[in-house]
């Protein structure tokens, strides 16, 4: 996957790409590339009109990949008493030192359907430190939630609206027992807070429709022949 680049790229039999833009960017005539779009029907659209933030910790992540602790601390510094943040996780293993604030709701639940994760809230906050096959950005956008994420590859291949991208505070190469040869992009609490303050003032409904439109281009049902390219790649690997 994306986080295994660049050294392992040349040892792998096939690379799984994050989206069509990643597929084009990684294309090499001697390398087999597979990209897996998402299904539009899996994530029903609902036009969002409020300003409740949602951040998804997934199963906890490795090295606080979704930087949930920074999101909660940035939110705590917001002065708006009506601001709300929902933190979701499918596990009880949260990052340490999460902010305590009556405006923050922490939910631990394993959802039987992926779409259930995105039922509540209006704006997705996912300042990812790195991404392998990270579909949370597209999933939330397909559900109608504008998504704030990191201005680095591959996150900015999903979300390319500059208003919803955060410049990392610093970046470095990460090597551990779980993740090899990836670049870790650390966001600052100040940058997340600044974007959150702006997000509290936007016309969410307008950006909700735009988020859906962006994400639809990466689904099986888009105008791109994803199924044909997927089957062609898979057959070439198996033959």
C-alpha cells in the first residue's frame, strides 16, 4: 500500500492505490497497480447543515495516525460555547491525554455497517499523519460531510480543496515494527484550531454538496471504468 513506498514498491507484486489520482501518479509500465473504489450505495448522502465536528479514531490506529488527541485539544481551545465534537472509535484504546470538555462526546462502538459511523455530525476532521489505504476521507465526503485533512500525499488526492487542507507542522521518516518507510506528517494544534474556527462559520450545506460530488468521482459507479481496470490488473497478476 501507499505507506510502503518507495523501497518496497519495487519488491511488491502489486500496489494497492488509494484512488484514481494515486493510480495515475504511481503508474509505471512494469508495475501492476490495483485501486479499489468505494460503492456509492454503501454511504447514503445527507445534506449537512450544522457545524458539529466528527473525528473517527477507527480501531485506535498506530502512532495516533489520525491525530485524535490534537483534534480534541484544538477543539477545547475554541471559545464558541455552542461548538460540538463527536469522537468515534471502534475500540476502547483511545490515544492518551484526550481533552476533557462538556462539548465533546466520546463514542466507543463497533458499527455493523460502515455508513452508521457517518450518521451524526456535519464536518469530518481527519488530519492524518500518513495514509495507506485510507478511505475515511472519501467515505465521510460521500456521506455529505466536508472533510478537513492533511495537505500531503495521499490525503490531498482525496480532498483537493485548499480550504480543507492543513499544512503539517513537521514531517519525518517513520520506521517501526508496524509501519515501514512512511513519512509522518505532524499537524499542529494551532493549525487545526484555526481551520475549525473557519469551519464554524461556513455554509455547510454548500460544501456538503461539493463533498459528495468530489467523492462520487472515486466510486464504482463513476464514469471511469473502474471494474474493467480492476479486473484487468487482477487477471494480469494471477496469470
